[in-house]
C-alpha cells in the first residue's frame, strides 16, 4: 500500500483494492479528519481548554451477503494492511444478511456536488474563544437577579469527510462549526432557577453577538423566579419554538425505516394516512445553504433531495437507507447516516415545520389560558403505541398574557391523539438542524401537585 502521506482519495482507493484482492466482493472506505478547539470559563476565570485533532478511517466489506466494519486512527501502511485482513476475516464469519449491500449504482449522487457553503476557513484561536465566552458570561452575570454562573463555553471545529466505494462512488464534503453558550442561576428568597442560551452556526459571521447570547441566558433565568407548582389539570399547552421540535421528533423516529422494519414504530401502519392536523407540513431540505444538517449526499453516497415528509398531516413515506429500503421492497431515500464503525443507520437532514399564521402571542390569545412550555426534560415514549410524557417547566398564562412561572410538572398523552389537534405558529426560526414554530395543542393532560 501507499504511504499515509498520500492524498486521502489514493489511500481509500488503495484500501478498497486490497480488500477486493483479499476476498471481499464489495467494500466502502470512509475517512474523517476533525479539528476541534473548545474552551470554558466560569466566574470570569478560564476553567478548561481542550483541543482535539483526529484522522480516522473506516472500512466496510461484503463477502456475499455477509458484512463487517472496522475502524482505525492510524493510517500507516502496516495498520491498513491489518485493517483489511481483519475486516475480510470478520465478514466471512458474520451471519448472512439478505439486505447487506452497497447502495444501488443508479441511486448514487453524480458530481459535481453542489456547494452548500458549509465551510468557513476562519480558525478561531484560544484567545478569541476565551474572549467570546467571557463576554457572554459577563453579560449573563450582569443581569439583575443572576447570582451564580454555570459557565460559558465557546467551540470551533472543522471537519473533512470522504467516502469511496468499490462500485465507483467518490465524494467528499467539509464543514465548520462555531458555537457559543452560557448558563446561569438566578436566586430570590432561597429559590433558584436556571437559564441558558446556546447557538451553533456554520460561519462565524452568523453567530449572534456574545453579549446578546449572555443577556438572553440571564433574562431566561430571572424570568423563572417565583415559579409555582400547579394542580393537575387539562388545559391548552403551547410549546415554544426553541423546543417544539422535540414534540415532532418522535414522528421522525417512527418514520425511520430501521424502526418500521423492526416493527417498533407507532406509524408503521399509517403510511399515506393523515396522522397529524392539516396544519402540519414537515420539510426535509439537505440543500439549505449553511444548514447544520446540509449535505450533498448521504453517508452511503446516495443522492439527496428536498422532500415533504409530511404534507398537511399526511405521512408521505419513510426515511430509508439501503438496507431498510431493501427489506421493505422500496428504494433508499438518501437518509443513510453512519459513523466510521458499524453499518449505516437513518437520520434526517435539515428538518423544519412550515410556519402557520399566528405568532406565539397570537396562539396565547387564541388559547386564552393554559401552559407555555419553555423547558423540557426526560421525555418518555412508547415507540409501539405513541404514548408520550415529558417533564416541563414554563409559564401559566391567563387572558392571553403571561401570569406566572410554573415548574415541576409533567405533560402527557398519546402523540397520535395530540398531533391531530396541533396548531402551528408563525415564529419559525432556524437555529439548528430541526426547527419548528411554536405549537399549540388543546386539552393536554398536565400532572402537577
């Protein structure tokens, strides 16, 4: 084999050639090069600095319908030889999987691949990250009522990823990420409440001002002071846009081909049916410029496309990789997701709910009184039935206006029943790879004191 100083494509092609010579019928090789610098401060003092640089290799081989995957962080010729030998030996001993195969040739992405503007060449120094984290924390601590800092953090990362297969695919993409966040605690009369704010973007110029991020964290903490416990009741619930995607994410999980093929999906018999209210349209857009979930092809080299996963509440199709598609007698949809080791799974790209007509204030006015959820933790889901519950906190509102903060409550229900009554707000904001406007659901069971 060639020396590790060779270009990545040559190394991967050498590995594939060696795997085929060793007895593999097909193979794919992945290379990932990652560089990360993260820094944390607390109470104005530097708390930690971490830098990681890794160059890793993954190899999946097929011997008939048997497959095996191996990975290594050493790209030397000797290690690559051992990697190939081990992978082929493991595949020969693996159980047969009738659905194990490379992606169909006719589904592969054809170059040139679109430029999605995912990479910012700016490399942040430790000094720049420390200054941003300090500024965010200072702004949060300066908020009247804030008493304790849980720390500020800033991170820069860049990655290069390349996939080469024995049936002719060769694709690469690179991305960057800039993140800034802070958490604080506000206190009053012995009671304490947390508040935080965190943002991640592809380009440094898109990151909000550090002072703005810190001030928002402080504001959210102070607004929670005086939280009350409420009696168990049934009332309208609004999930604010920052977390509303967590209410929709179980539907995406249930639409994954891997869940459908295992029979652990509460949507497995609902394809083509209206399951959610006609206000709900869910888009998956892998081509959104600078999107955190954008990609020119999936992790099996399959072409991706913008899809309406849900149209006016109707489930249009499953999210499929090659194996789950073959098991269901369908074609892969370009949703394969994998690391360096193990076969691919399934995931979405840039997901968002199409916005409605009413902003959050409008939803509150429509509901008149109820619960506004601003924090959610410990969600629980029965994947077979859709029964769902989550611990939440937020604010009680009366006559469409915030009345007081509430905490230590749980909301629960069957997602199929709740989804049919969803009202979608207009306040869509693209903050991550899954975004939703605020969601209003009437008559939700709330467990309190």
